[in-house]
């Protein structure tokens, strides 16, 4: 399992043998506030059965969190922390 960065889509991917387990997107907000948005997606397979059923009912395959930042530096620091947290979360569920 390792993190890779796709520069074309501006996304960090957490993959295991070609299977995407999590994604982290960074984008600039379309609104005029000049904020940066970080969107984290984790495969629903790593959550409890109750949460999986909620996601299945809403026809979603990813559990999502969003966060806004005023500067790119703050967003990048958050992404670095989030990558570690997501990797630990998934590895705990795997083992």
C-alpha cells in the first residue's frame, strides 16, 4: 500500500496492487473567496456494517469529507496529516 500523486487530476491516490482504497483531492474554490478545498474519499468497505448500509442506500461507494482552507500551505499541511491518518485507518482494518 502506498500513496501516489496524479498531477493530471491533482489527486493523491492510496493504492494496493492497483486497487484504489482512498483519494484526496485539492482544488481551488470556484467562488471568489480564494479558498482551497480538500476532499477526502475512503472506500466504504473499511467502515462498519451500519455505515456501509447507509452508503449503499444512498448509492455511494466512497465515504467523503470536505474541508476548506484560506491558503494552499494550510491545505497541504492538512493533506500530509490526512494521508497518514487514512493509511493508518485502512491498515488497521486490513490487519
